[in-house]
């Protein structure tokens, strides 16, 4: 009888450990509520959304974008945009463009800008599961383009 009680106690302890581990993994990314970004140092881009990144190579935008990325994106996309496997590695966002020449490269970069903006504004979900929250309404246009300017400094393959 004592042996059965020990086995049950060990099984119960094991289940508690497994449950606690599962909860820790589920909460590992912390609060994923989008955080507002202070963009007062950047020029206002106005109401219509820009088709391409107006802050490309802008040092102030890169600094703001780095902070904004760490606040809003690094939980899933990794510190310094180096993914740990949870979400895409954003250093590779425009790798295809790096091997193209002139006009094709420019068109590829513009297409990637649109893909980035559409994704960040609307988020990503599949079969009702949210993989990335929509940031429109939390991040303004300046913040989104500042994050893209930062990511361009983290490219795996330079343009």
C-alpha cells in the first residue's frame, strides 16, 4: 500500500512539474500587447500611407526603430532581429533583392516595403489563430517605417 502511495505522489509531482513547465513556456513571451512608440523626432508623414520607406538610412529613424523593434517585435522575432525559430528571421526579409540588378532590385525593395507595411498594419492570422497582432492604431506610420529602417541595417545580405 505504501508503494502505491509513493507512486501516486511521484506521478502527481510529475504532473505538477509538467504543468508548470507548460505554463512557463506559454508565458515566455510576456505581454505581447503592442506598445506605442515616441516618434516626435521624425518628420510627420501625413495621412496617406507611403508606398516605400521614406526613412531608409535615416539615423534617427534607425535609432527609434531599434527601440520600437525591441518593445514590439523582439519577443517573437528575436533580439536584433535574429529569430529563435518562433517567427521569421527579419534579417532575411529582402534577401531575394540582394542578388538582383538595378531596376529589378528597386522593384523588389519596393515590393518588400509594401509586404512589410501590410503585415505590420494588419497582423497575421491563420485558421482563426493570431500569429502576429495588428499594429495599426497602436503604431503610427512613422513608427512602422522607423522599424523597417532599423531592419534594413540588420540585413543578412547587404543590398
